[in-house]
C-alpha cells in the first residue's frame, strides 16, 4: 500500500528545479547537471506509473526508465564533447557568451579582445569571409 | 501513512533538497557532489517502488559514470574550485518558469490522484525486466544500441582537436 501522489509530487518538484537550473545557470557543465535532474524526474514518473497503472504489458515503466538512462548517458557524452570543444575554442564555457548571430560574432571579432579564442588570427580572418560558421572538413 | 509512504517522503525530501542545492550552490564541484546525493536518494525511491533493477542501474550509470564524467568536465574546463559569484544570470525568469512548471505539474498530479492508494507491484528484478525487454521491447533495445554507437562516434569526432584548429580557415 502506498499513496502514488507522493512520488508524483516529488517528480514534479524535481522537474521544476531542473527547469530553473537550465534557465539560470551560465556554466555549461552546471546546465548539463540540471538537464540530468529533469531526466531523472521523468524516470521517477515512469517508475511510479509502472506501479499505479495496470498496463497490459507488465514492467513497461521500468523498461522505459532504463531506456531513458541509456539515452541520458549518450546525451551527457556528446554534450561534454561539445562543452570541451567550446572551451577549447573560447577558453570559457559560459553559455550566454556564445554569439548566436552573424552580427554579434562580427562585432565581437572586431571589438575588444575579451573573449578571443586560442587562435585569434583565424577567428578574425574568418569573420571577413562569407559564412562565419564554415568548418573545413579535414581530409 | 504506511512504511513505504514514510520512506518515500524522507527520500523525496533528501532528493528535492539536494536538487535545490545542485541548482543554487556557488561552487561547481559541490554541485556535482550534491547531484550524487540527489541521484542516490532517487535510487532509494526506485527501490521503495519495487523497481529493483532500475535502482541498481541508476547507481551504476548515473552515480558511477555520469557524475564522474561531469566532474571530469569540471576539471578539464578549469572551473574555479572556490566560491564563484558569476554562475547565475538573473533569477526571475528561471524562478517564474521553473516554479510555474514544477508547482503546476504538482497541482495537476495532486488533483488527479488525490489521496488514493495503490498496492505496490511485485518486484521488478532483473528477470522480469529482462523478459520484458527481450520479449516486448527488442526493437527499441537494438535501436538504442545503434544510438549509443552513433553517440560514441559523434563524441569522438566532435572532440577531435584538429576540428577546432581549422575552424573558418
């Protein structure tokens, strides 16, 4: 005997905390930690639903929770690779300093050397070319 | 209030408190360690909910692998060890949307389930979950293995140093 509302409310609160973290944190690694909280809230809902909902197939919630755990592992692997590449390019992992538009990036390349990446030469020369996002594929 | 309820309330309080510490602490490494507490108490919750295998997989993969990976990333990006003041941007949008989502979902679920009770299912150990995966969910399982391979290759390609060195040349 148990009251299913207890784990459901815990999951809802964890989800809210995760959303707060994603929207508030500036460090990309802390952002990934908040995403983990969201995924775990979903897992808790799945596992609780496994006991409360009498489905035709038993243990489906547990199976889906396992799938979500595997997806989270893959997500954190690729996410950390992206974070490390961002750090290598910009010497900083603050997500709100990443230029999102062409103009923003042009202004940054022409402006102060506050967030100049490791190879500043290629950065500013790149800003004069047609596309700032071109990545040359290494043969 | 049964024993399971009391256990779930206690573990849930620990999980929510540790999660709040993860998203509010001013020290990056401590955020990782609070994440261990939150994920560990969630594993306890899974045990109470009789999802045994999920609980141990949670301990193995989340507490064991994912947190270690995150702490490695903290080290590799040379995060400051002490207190840093610039970890957060303005809090109000996050408080509004996060609090709205969390409390709204909680109100919805409280309204849906009231104070109803349910019998705990018989345990979902390795045997039952394994049978469920390999009888009903074989195809997603296989697709998941392909996805893991793709994520592995993708992570290696993204983190190649010569990709960033040649950007925009």
